[in-house]
C-alpha cells in the first residue's frame, strides 16, 4: 500500500515545527499517563499511522449534522477529510452512488474489521420492520446493525442519533429510536445537539485521532469535555438572571439591553451543551446572544418539553394538556371547594346529630 | 394491634379496654417528644418557605430595576431555597434517626401495614367517617390510619422525592463529581432530562401543598369535632381525649 | 409495454432495469430505477423517496408558535426555509403584521441561504458529475494557472505554486490508497469531458468553496444565533436592534452590521469571481447537456414568488421574484397562483405510501391527510428486506404527488427565473440573456439539465446582489430611526380567535414551498407542508401523470448503465432533498 499522509504531516503542513510536534507528543504521552520515555513512540505512531476509516451512515434525519460538520473552522473540514480520517462512506458527499457506494461499506468492513469508526447521523425507525427508512433496498436498521458489528466504536451525531429527536417526538409515528437502543455491544459516543456545534463534532473526531482513545463520557454517554455543564452555567447573561432582570416581551427595553431570557422560555438552565462558550460558526454568536432563548436542542426529549416559550412544560393527563401551575390551579379549586363543603357538612352534622360525637371507642395504639 | 404499651396515660384511671362509661373524663398520652414537635414546626415552615421560593424560581417576579451589580434578587431567592432545602434535608435525616431509636409512634409515618387486612378495614372506617357514612370511628393514640396513610404516601414519600430531585437539580450546579452529583445525579438519568427533572420537582411541590392543605384542615377539624386534642398535642406533646 | 402518459411522455418498462440506490450527494434517501433499451437509452424512470418521519402528524396539538422549530428540522440543508414558511402561515392565520425590519432581516437570512446552498450544491453535490478529480493529477500546474487567470483574472488564488501544492497534496492523498469520499467513483468515465487543467482548477475551487461556505452562513448566525437551524419568531425576528443605548453590545449593533456587510461583500466576490466563471467554463465543455434532461422544463413551471420588498405585502408588486405558473408549454402566459384555492394545489397519494378515503382524488393541504400505509406491488422483485426492483404500478414512494390544477409541475431556480423572465422582470432578463449570449445557446437550452444548473448559478449571483441591497435597506431604516423587530400584539394565545387557518409560502432554494395550518383552541389542528422536492420527485398521480424527475430522465442515452453518471447529472441538477420531500 502506498504511503499515507499522517497526522504529523498534516501538522507540518499547517506550519507546526518538528520541535513543537515533539513537544506535543510528550504532552500527549503525559496526558495518556505514559512515561516520558514513551514520547518518541507516540511521535512515531503519529508519523506513520494510516488515517482511521470512518463510515458515516444516515438514517431518518435532516442532514443538519453534516451541514454543521462542514462548517468547522478549526480544524477545517477539508483537513479533517483529507488528512485526519478517511471518510470512506458518507452518502451526502461521496462520489460513488448505488451499488458502488454500498460496496465501500462492505469493503471497509472486511478490510478494517474492528478498526473503523461508525458515525451515525439520524436514527433507525423500527416500526413496521423499518420500512420508514430504506437505504440500498434494505431497512436502515439492518444496515446499522450490520455495520456496527465490526466497528471499533460508534459516534451518535446529533440529537437524532443520541436521543431520537424530532421524529421521535410524540406520537413518534415511525417508532424512531436512538442508536444506543440498537447497538448495545459497542461503545456509543453521543454528540447531541440539533445540530451539534461544528467544532464540537470535529473536536470529538480529532480527540480520538490525536489521543488514540475514546473521550471520557458522562452518565448519559456524552463527552465530558463538551457536555458537562449547562448553557446557563456559562451564559454571559447570567448576571441579569441573578439580579432578576428579565426580558418581559420580545423587543422590549430589556431585550434591547440584553437581559436574561428566562421568562421567554430559555432552556439554558436545563441544557447541557457548549454553546455559551464555544459558540457557533467560529464564535460568531449563539441562540441567546442573538436574542432568542435556548430551546434545549441537545437534550433528550426536548421537543416534548415544550411549549418553548413557556418556562413550565406541558404535562398531559388523559389527553388534556396544561403546565404544573395550571393543573395545580384546577386541582386547587377542586380541593378548596371540597374542603369548604366538607367543613359545612361537618358543622351541619355536628349541630343536628349529637350522637355521632358521643362515646367514641377507646384510643388504640395502632399497628406496628 | 395491641394497645400501645410504651405510652403511659397521664391521668388515671386507666381506660377500660372496651370503652364505656369508665373513661368519660380527660385522658392524655405523651405522644410527641419535644424534638419531634420542634422538627414538625420547623418542617412546616420550611415546606412553606421552599414552596414560596421555589415558585418564585419558576415564575420570577417582575424585573428588578437598577444597577445589575447591586441586584441579587433571583440569586437571593435561590439562596434562600437552598438554605431551606438543606435544613429540610437535615431535619428529615434527623427524624429518620429518631424513628430508628425511638418507639412506635416515631416510626408510624415511615411505613404503612400495607398487607394487613385489619388495617385497611380501619382506613375504610375512617374514610366512612369523613364521608359522614359512619356514626362513630375508632380512636388511636398515634395517627389515625387514614392520616398515617397520607403522611406516609404524601409527606414521607413526597418530601423524600423533593429532596432527591432537589439535590439532583443542585448537583447540576455543583458539577460532575461533586458529592451531590455522586449521590443524587442519577435522578436526572431517571427522568431522562434536566427539564423533566425540574418539572417533576415542581409537581412534587403541589403534592406537598395538597397534603398540607388536607392535613391542616383535618387537624383543625378534629381538634374541634374529634374531641381529641390535635393541634395542641403538636405543641405540648400530650394527646388528650376529651371523653 | 409502452404507454403514453396524460402529460405526454412515453414510458416503456421493457428492456433492462437499472437501479441506483442510494442516489448519493443529495439530502436524504432517494432511489431511482430506470429501464434502458438495447441502445442504453432510458425509456422508463421511477423515482422513489425512501424515508418518512411524520412531522405533520407530530405537529398536531402543539403550540403554533413552536411550529417553526419543528418544521425547520424537516431539513438542515435548506435550513430556515420551513421555519419561515411556518411563521408566515401562523401570521397569516392570526393576521399578524410584522415590522419592516423583521421583513428585511428575514430576506437577508434567506438570501444568505440561497447563496450558500447553491454554492454547496454546485461544488460539493454536483461538481463530481462533471469534474474528474483524479484526472487533475495529470494537469500541468502552469497551464492550470493560466486557465484560472483567464477565466477569473482578479481571483488571487491562481498562482502556479498554489496549483502545484494542491496537486501534490492530492497526489499524496490518492497514493495513500485511502480515497475517502472519492472511493469507487466513476473516474475515467467516458462522459467526463474536462481537460486535466480544468479538473484541477475545479478541484481547487471545490476546496475553496468548502472553506468559504461556512462564512456566508454567519449572516444567519448573527440574526438567528446559529447555523444550521437559526431561530425565528412569530411576529418578527428575535434579535433586537440597539445602536446607542445601554446594553447595545448584546443586540444588533454597529459591529454586527459591519460583520454582515463584510460577509455580503465577500460572498458577492466569491460568486462573481469563482462560481460563475467555473460554471461558464464547465458548461462550455458540456453543451450537449443543454439538450438532455428537460422533462417538464419548458412545459410546466411553478413559483410562489419570494423576497417581499415591503413587509406584509405579498403581491407581485412587492415580490422581487414573482409568483406565477406556466402550463402546457405556453411560456408567455403566466397564470395567477392562489395558495388557498381548493382546486389549485392538491396532493394525490395513489402511488404514494399513504392512504386517503378516496385515492382517485387529490386533497387541498387545508384538508390534507397524512396516513402512512406501506405496501409493495405484486410485481416487486425482492421483498421489504431486500428490494431489488420496485413495482411502479402500485404505491412506490414516500413522496406524495402534488399537482397544480391537475398538472405536474417543475419547481426550482429555473422555474423561478423563467416565471420572472416571462413576467418581464428586467434584472432577471438581463442576467439570463447575457449568459445565453456568452455560451452562445438559444433560450430553449435552459430547459435541460445544464439549464437547471446554470439557472441556479445565476440565481446565486442575483441573490448576492440582493443581499447587498437588503443590507443597505436595513441600515437606512435604522438610520431613519426605526429599530422595531417584533410585533407582540398577538403573542398571547388568549388574543387568538377560537379557530383560524392560514397559508405560508417560501421560495426555498429548491423551489416552491408551502405550509398550511389550521388552529383550533390555540393548538394546531392540522398542518401540511408541500415542499419543492415533493413536486419534483413526485411519483405518478391518479391519472398517471409523471413528475419532474421521472420526466427528465427519459430519452437520456447512457454510456454504461453500470456506471450511472448520466442519471446522477440530471437528478442532481434538481438538487434533490428527500427529507424535505416526504418529511
Ligand atoms: C398550621 C399548620 C399545621 C398544623 C396545625 C399541624 C398539626 C399537626 C398535628 C396536629 C399533627 C398530629 C396529627 C396526628 O396526630 O394525627 C401533625 C403531624 C404531622 N404534621 Fe403537621 N401541622 C401543620 C403543618 C404541617 C406541615 C406544613 C407539614 C408538612 C408538609 C406537616 C407535617 C406533619 C407530619 C409529617 C406529621 C407527623 C409527625 C410525626 O408523626 O412525627 N404539618 N401536624
Ligand atoms: C418541599 C420541598 C421543596 C419544594 C416545594 C421545592 C420547590 C421548588 C420549585 C417549585 C422549584 C422551581 C422548579 C421550576 O423551575 O419549575 C424549585 C427549584 C429548585 N429546587 Fe426546590 N423545592 C423543594 C425542595 C428542594 C430541595 C430539598 C432541594 C435540594 C437542594 C431543592 C433544590 C432546588 C433546585 C436546585 C432548584 C433549581 C433552582 C435553579 O436552578 O435556579 N429543592 N424547587
Ligand atoms: N425540497 C426542499 Fe428544501 C429546499 N430548498 C425545502 O423546502 O431542501 Ni431540504
Ligand atoms: S439532530 Fe437535529 S439537526 Fe441533526 S439530523 Fe436530527 S433533526 Fe437534524
Ligand atoms: S439567558 Fe438563559 S441561559 Fe442565559 S442566564 Fe438567562 S436563563 Fe440562563
Ligand atoms: S437551543 Fe441548542 S444550540 Fe445551544 S443554546 Fe440551546 S443548546
Ligand atoms: Mg406534506
């Protein structure tokens, strides 16, 4: 096989000197918990390693994850594709079509058994034998199951693959399920967001390539480095939240001053993502900075935690919908009426039925 | 179903086990020790305070005006909520300890004799009584079975739920790896998302408020009509049966 | 067996069946099957959309103010268009008037998408149909540099060194044996006509465009907070404007406006100096494709019109690209289109995997029904676990069949431009005429695969210029003291009537998009979307009329049916989006 452009060469081409490359390798060695003497080994690996094959499958989705990915500024997506990974299957951009495209999957699967990364955008619908998503004449869920068998690990791109997203919102007509419900015997790295931030996506990929290991995950299976804190924890409008200064209506005085969007339904306090720090599109902005609350797009079930412009989510009880406060008001009225009526009847009975309160039995100790 | 032996009647004569004329005078039992009473009233205040601050967290007051630097309105509301939350949790932990080391009355609110048919009959008896279907009801030194059921189901489970979900929410700000996260972080996974956790924490408040409303009504009513001291027993510790 | 469809096409499903599944370099999942005769000419074409998510069902019962976010997720490629159609249909239903600035900002966001989406389509989805990347390895960097400097004299990246470096990088890449997205491509296929130098130049621009497209979308990020999937608002736009007062740093301020202006300028430069020259250069080598792939083009075009110059005025006086329909090839007769007329826009499901109570009839979207029903016809080869050939006489696609007054219509940049041209819009006429002159082809050359691709490029240029105009308009309006961006009079659902219905339109990059909403008791009672690719990719209707994709493939000669480059060319010229089409 002909020589492969390695990670080292990529760095060199980007103007990184031999010296800083060596330094980078010893830092890498250290962060991997390796003895400094092993640094040259890391360097050697980076200089010679072939690019890791990546197969990028698409289920039920809107392709916004791919669109986001190609917006990556650091690293540039062309560098990711030309020098970091070998994107051997991605039906959104690949040259081949039809059976020539499907052959790429089979070839990589056999040539790189256990060594390729399976990236999944979108999710498999499992209702009615998977007929709501057919790729290459087969239900997508079958393609996913097959390709996952020999993968090294699986990356769930976006909220679709990670949680189910919009097509899994009630009543989930196609019975779409997240990838980890199908792939159970492989590490699944969730990179949620609708879509995820470009640099978070390429950050996860370059982490795996650079450090030769999978990122550390939190309880929900998301890389800790990007998903361990809420938008609210690092939101620049937080001082206004703490002060109690809120946007009360769209385009009001407070909106123009950039007050907190909590009352407009902002889901920042309940959303784990990197937006308030990494921001979007090379740091240009993020939803809150542009005046709209966070809708919680990286969260499980965020579509069913609406309405988006209310702080309290709707809870449906026997088909009727209202938020907790509205339900409480309804129940509260009922309880109030009940108590008043009970009190009235009690008083009436007390006046009329003297017997009722006479000679009650002896007090008992009650049950153990 | 034995009469409680640990409760010594305050005033003789000892009641006739089968009721009747013999005890047509005041009989008192020492039911609630001082720490329990203190705990009760503290809890009552905390639940009330947590509900007020919690509601204001969910539905904040109209925007504060002035210098952002000098204002900490939302911050203060949250801080009060958290202080009250810690006190409530500590109180509950203490009350749990008390139940272990003390007798029957102290344990009543922690479980119900779910498998005892007898007990269910008693519950039914009380339900009939409150629905004016029965002319008489039995009496208990501790909680009546219906009260016990609601204390267990709504207060004990309800407040435990609030502490679990509340600390689950608190873990979010305390951060991954904090002790709150280690102990309570799982609640988030249980509910599926942070928003759902918050929603259920919010719903839990109404469960407790519902309990409080029914509980206070029943206490006041019984005090007047039940010929038993209830409110004062939570003040003095003595339960007095008036006939 | 040979038949003639009611819309005048001959179908013959004898001969060899060729299946292309998946069609790649599109959005979503599309399957194309054709029959070729013994000369490898396509005689029958079947377009099957193979995905459905059920968004119309999911929307029922929800808050109409949230609908934009759900519908926006219909597609992340044409991101924002469904959101805009959605807020417009809600505003229409509730009679909400938006501020002038909100209209301008919405136009700026949509135009930015036009530029970016067309650019990405041309370079990243379509180019590999015309450009043989591997052949570029044989190019002479010096000759490539000369070529680049002739076609685009003022574009800076054209030195010999630049192309040599690129070539070296490509060589290394190819020699690595890990071809990535270029794996198994149709390299060396006889239908590729560009000389190696043109291939190398185009490959360079493929990479430059990849770098540049991410800049254009920052306009959406500034006003909408992110891209893909920026934020929108019923009643206006969510971003407030604050130039002089406290807190202006957190709103649209001078710095933000400058950032927009700078991106607008760069976009225009890229389109003028890279996209258009490349388009003309490539087209010059493929003039034969000006006679292939016409289908419905030149016969039936539909455009809802777009870019209202004035807020709340959606008449042709206000729309920069006019609304109108052309049928039966009567080009000079542009007919009025009414989104609400029950007999104009209708969807059929006779050959789609849905059920209606009476499938011989179409339904207007206000009364639209989306009830899934998957079944394969008796002549299917294979089964649902392994589909070998579909039976187009039965139901065969997740895409419905929309019809305008019973006609199958083509929508898209070409349709928009022809409707504008025939409506006498001078800006469009000038643009089209001058390009036809440069290429030295007649106007009928537009009704082809190449015509569609060219129209898209011209529209990108037109859009970049309009982008500049609307940006100036925004600044002028702010200068005149108008900073309003949202109307909240009817924000509160308590102010809504018990029942209301509305239609919202949007000319999306791929064509005419409509959303229809029915609101009852402040909740969505019915929601229907009829999307550009629904029109173009539609299967046959009750009468047997075929849609734009199927029509366009007929009579196309293939060099080698095993390597379906010709099918890809024509289908890609529509820029398919199947997530949009079936939603
Ligand atoms: C004005 C307000 C209140 C009054 C007058 C009151 C009165 C009483 C009385 C009389 C008892 C004894 C009941 C019996 O023996 O069956 C009691 C027990 C209890 N109360 Fe309250 N209460 C009040 C508020 C609350 C509140 C707000 C809570 C908590 C939500 C609460 C929680 C409890 C609990 C858990 C017990 C059982 C104590 C034990 O067995 O250790 N109370 N209360
Ligand atoms: C009787 C007990 C309690 C009541 C009634 C109560 C009530 C509430 C309510 C209504 C909310 C607002 C939820 C929303 O946004 O919809 C809230 C928030 C919260 N509560 Fe509680 N709570 C109680 C106990 C606790 C406890 C024991 C903790 C433990 C630390 C706690 C911690 C929190 C936290 C962290 C929040 C979120 C505050 C924020 O993110 O700004 N709560 N509570
Ligand atoms: N067809 C389509 Fe779209 C567009 N343009 C939407 O309306 O791409 Ni996804
Ligand atoms: S996660 Fe969101 S953005 Fe990504 S494919 Fe799904 S719907 Fe689209
Ligand atoms: S805008 Fe949202 S995330 Fe930011 S402080 Fe307010 S509530 Fe938190
Ligand atoms: S809506 Fe999504 S993009 Fe970020 S700010 Fe909220 S997680
Ligand atoms: Mg539809």
